[in-house]
């Protein structure tokens, strides 16, 4: 009895000691429910573009909900359809969630998170994101493309480069971003895409900085004890010339037993540090190697064919890691629009690529109404559609009544003392006249019949030959008056053929020209274009700035629209026309 009595006393004392200094548990009034739930979407951010070459993609949605008292329900929606809901929470005030959504189709989407607390207060947060169309190589034989748009990603595979050192980004050739080199910095990719290729070509732009007086630019070489095995792969590089006043660009390629040099000497010299972009290209086939600068051949010579044995990496903007024996290390220059091909490009193909990459606006109408250069979406008026697979290249814009596209000139940089446009039309004359490309000022004196032609330009069509043909005309304003470029019968096109027709016009400082299918149909002089008040570009209609004569929407199809801040030459117009055949 004494034993059990002592045990009882000890137990009571023990439990009593455990509560020393601790307040007893008691309910606390949480207070009034004063605010609705707070929602934060951590991913995707507003405007996020999901890039993948899969038709249906997945995305991890990361969000959180917080409430001052208690969360009641949470609903997760994509494009208005609920994909998940929640009503049980471990922490009734804070809910953190990552949800894998695996049904993202190409196009624009709206992610919505809705939360309601127990008092009935609710909040909603929406985020817009887009799944980009699968990347489709623009050119035949293209196997590798890096646009350097704020990341070191190759677009055909959508893989990221291995990055060494501290490469960065700067202004690109078309207004986006470009690779900017730094000491001991470069990128690499596995060279497996080149294995077995009987030919290879490369095209790219450089803004040359000679703070390194020699550098590797593109190298695919095998490892070697001396880091200078030139019997396989290729090496494109630069070295100081003319006492350092210029940089000389050279190509070296190996056939398996020996190497061949393609050194254009003074023809391959370029002045560095000008701040200007220079275009480079080279081709290697089983018969020759050719080096191009700004589209012109600077060296051409015989070659027996490239050998890829043991070539394990493509090095970009350095000879490292496999070709450093002559100190061709990292390049501090800028690079943009790098493409590799498993074919030997012709000079015309190189010049076409170079020309297209000088454009300031490009619309391919492949499932979207977006300028591919700035990623700016056109404002859509009315109800245009896509004619899938029937364009000159893949899809095309198809017009409809009271329908057109516009861009604000605040978002697209296309105005200059010189201006050109190139595009294809499959002509529909259901409307006997229509605007096609217009950039004019607002006519405040005639708001319902706008027709101020003193600045900007208007390219349009009107019925001719009693409706059997359509005549295409250009009108340009110099700030005080307008000038007409009307080719008469030479500018007539038959709308009944169902065939694609190429159109181009150029506006220079003293003259303008109109081309149809590469043939000049009108040329004339004028005093130069004035852009005063021209803040909207209209595509496939005269509206809203050129409607006084009934030049409204065009029901035709349009494809491959390019705009340039230069006056194209006749040869350049023909390059663009031939590229669409």
C-alpha cells in the first residue's frame, strides 16, 4: 500500500512539474473575417511563352492562397474550364500548391485561380500565357538555330547550350537580343547532329570586337594532346591583320588525313569596332569550301570532303575546349541568328537568308497574327482566319468582310527615310477595291471618310478592264502633298487564277518603285516620305486611315509579309520572290 501511495504522489508531482510556466490551452477568438483570400501565382508569370516542339505540352502551375481566417475552397481553371478544385487544407490559412497540367495546346491561354473563404468572400487572379507553335525550320536543310533571345537555346531541339564563363546578352540584329562574348566564355553543344553529314553550312551575324586579337568563332574539332588536330572537323576563326587595323576571317577543314585552308587574305579582312553587324557564312561540301562575308565570296577552293571522327562538341565563340593550340580562345564580339545546315548552301540562298534577317517586321501567318521579330501581336479587327497548309509557306492569312490587322508604331520599329515591303497575295476580287498595306495620318476633318494622303503610304488595288483585272497602286506623302505610282496596265493582275502573286514596293529618298512577280511595273521620283501622324500600320484594309474612296478590307489571302527599313534593290526583290517558289 505504501509503495502504490508513493507512486501516486510521484506521478502527480511529475505531471504538475511539466505544466510549470505553460499557460493552459484555451480557445482564442480569431476575430472578424475582414478580407478576402490573397492569391499569388508564382508560375507561369504574366505573358509567359511556353516553347516546346510537342503538339500537346505540360506546364507546372505554382500558386498560393492565404486568408486571414480560413480558406473555404480553391478552384483552378484554364480557359474557363476547371482543371482542379480543393476544399480540404492542412493549414487552413495558407495553401501552397504545384499542379502539373498536361493538356496545353498551341495558342493563347488564361489561367485563373479562384478562392473563397468560409465567410463567402472570394478573390480571383488570372494570368495570360501562350504555347508557341512548334518550331519549324524556315530553310531546307536547317538543323540548328540559335536566335539568342535572352537564353542560349537551340530551337530545333529546344535544348540549352552548355555555358562556360560569363557570356551575356546585348542588342541583336533585328531589335531583340544577341550573344555577347566575354573572357574565357563560350557555348557548346554535342556535335551528334553533324555526324555523317556529307556537307555543312553556317550563317550568322557578328558585331566585331577585337579586344581579343584572335579568337575561335565556330569550331568542331577532335580532342588532341596539343589541342591542334586539324585533320578532322572544321575551324572558323579570326586573327589580327594589317597591323591590327583589321581582323581576317579564315576557315580550316580536315578530310581525315590532312587539313585545307580557305584564307581569303585581304578580301576576308573586316574593320572591327564599328558597331555595325557583319554577315558571315561558309559552306563545306565533298568538293569545295567557300567563305562569304556580307553575301559575297571571299574565298573558294577545292576540298575532298569533311571527316567527323572523334569530333564531340560544337564550340560557339571560342576554339575551346578542343582547339586552343594557337590561342584561338574566346571572342568578345556579339553574335546573332546562328544557323547550321546539313547542305552546302548556294550564294543565292545565303543572300536570301541575310536579307530576311535584315527585316524589321515578319509575319508568316502560321497559326498566329504575330510579328516574329518583336513577338508583338497584331490587333485583330473583325474575324480573319487562317488557311492552313495552303500558304506559300505553310499557313496564310485569309481576309473577311470588315476585317484587318493593325500594329502600333510604338511597338514595331518600321519607319525610316527608306522603306520597303514584300509579300504574297492570292487575289480575291469579291470586293472590287481594297486596301492592302496602309500607314497614314488621321484625317480629323473627315472622320467618316478618311483620306489624308500628305504623309505615310497607301498600297491598294482597284478593279480595271471592266473588272477582269485588279490594278495595284502606291501612293506616298512627302509632308505637303502626295505622289502616285500607278503602273497602268503593267500593274494589272488577274484575280481568277487562284495562284499566288508576289508584290513588293520600295520607297527611297528620291524615288519609289512597284514590283509584281519580281518585275518592275512602276518607277517615279518624289521628295521622300514623311511619317507625321502615322502611328498605325493597317494590313489587308485601308481602315481606319484610308477609307474615303471605299478601300476597306481585302478578302484575299496574304503570306510571308516582310517590311524593311531600307529600299530594296531589284536583285533583292527577286531573291524574295524566288524564295517563295
